[in-house]
């Protein structure tokens, strides 16, 4: 046990959170404290690695704009031909 884990109580008053910690602890075969630590570390890592929505949209826009124009007009006839209704 590290010195960071000594003497710092965390009181969980939510029965649902307590049950989730117990379930994770049982599945990982660790203590409830370790299960909470693992869950918090994983969530923080997930947030750190997440790509913001504006960046994801920008990537999609760039990919779409990088396509060469076909010169075809996307009108009713175009969509009818695509769907086999021409």
C-alpha cells in the first residue's frame, strides 16, 4: 500500500455506487478500494484520450472536401438512378 492510500477515507453514501464498486471488485478480483481507483483511472484516461466533437467534425469535413467534384448534379434523377428507380 502506498503512502497516498493511507488514512484518506472516502465515504460513499450512494447504495448504487457501492453496489457498482462491489460488482467491479468481484469481477476484477480486487478490493472495493482498488475497484474504485481502477474505475476512476479508466474514466480519466478515457476523457484525456477523447477527441472533442469539433475536432471529429473538422476531420470529417476535411475528408469530404478532399474528394474531387464529379460534376454530376445531385437532383431527383441522380437519386432515382442510385436507388434503381430510373
